């Protein structure tokens, strides 16, 4: 498989599952992490044990830092000689504002500005900076994939989920713009989302009750991802796919976008 993928925030959870699926499918994969070097090294070691060291690498850095984003892309190009797929998975959620957001939502006027800023930087600036650094190389090769990991529209306006929800709405619309601006280059831009609360550390252990009892597995988007990064999906761009609705016999069944203007409220 002569394709190289970079996945941000892949030391655990959804990003880790993406990396494992792509590696098992034969892709070469780079993973990044911003805050826990040990977790990133453990993830890299686990992939190397199962699948060998030749097809996987890790880059410690913050996607929301321009210098870190550029360094990650340069490292991948230096190691593998190309970059074909960028999966913007890294992000921050309401835990930046409160560990008990699931039971006691933080009102926007009570929220710490630095918490808001951390979420906005990670969820909007991160995908922009990574895509900005990666896309020129994809355009030069005439083929590429940008994939953003988003959330359900109901979550975008859920009480206590600002600014996380609004940042994911921004990622959706930003990706739609990317798709239009990349038209004719061979590079596509799409959104993937689980379709429900997922079993990651986004949800604190103490909050796994009520709405969060029936969590989706972290692998819920993997099959859709493998389809989107394959050549069979050439030309599919500006779309929004829901992992839990994936049907390999009818990929369009998982598409949530309708072509209508965005409507959130």
C-alpha cells in the first residue's frame, strides 16, 4: 500500500483505533500527540510489536502550534517521502472547563476564558494548521485526503458544550470550504463522526451513567475511514459520514449531508 497517513491525537481512543486499522490494511502511518509523551511512546511500541517498526512513526507536538504542525509534516516527509492522508482527530472537549460537565454543565458566563481558548485552538486552529502544512504536498502529487473528526449536530448545541460544539460546527463548515477550494486537485476533504457518545476518555469515568451508558465502541468509524481513504472514494468530497450508520454495500446510507445550507439551531 503506497499511501502514508498522519493521524493527530492518536495515542489513544479513536485516533489509536484509526492507526491500527490503517496499519493492518497496509498503510504507513504517523501518529501525533500533544500532551502525554509516554502515551504516544506506548502507542508506537504497541504498533511496532504487532506490525513492525518500518511502517509507523510518532511525532510529539501540538497541532495548534504552527511550528509543531510544520515539524510533524516535515518529519513524515523525511521518514516516508510522502504524505497522502491527513486525519484531523486531535481535539479538546468540555473537560477543559470542568470534570463534571456531564452532570453540572458550565454556563458560558461562568467559564474560564483560558479553557475556551484551549478548546478553540485545538479544534479549529489545529486542523487548519495541519491542513495548511500538508495540502501543498498532496496537490503536488495530485491525490490526497483530508478527514476531520466531528460530532453530532445535537452535541453542537448541547447545554454546557460550548465552545466544544461550536468548534465542531466550525470544523464541518471549514471542511466544506476546503473541499470547494481543493476541487480539481485530486485532494478531497470530508467529515467523519461516530454518531453518538463514544467510549473514550472524553467522558470521565465518574460520568458514565444515564446518557453515557450505551457508548459506541472506538472502532465505530474505522470501516468508513478505510473506504474514504481508498481510491474507490475518489471524487467524494464535502461529505459528512456517520460511523454507526456505515453500510459497506451502500456507503451513501451513512452520509448525513444533503447539500442544503448548514442549519444548526
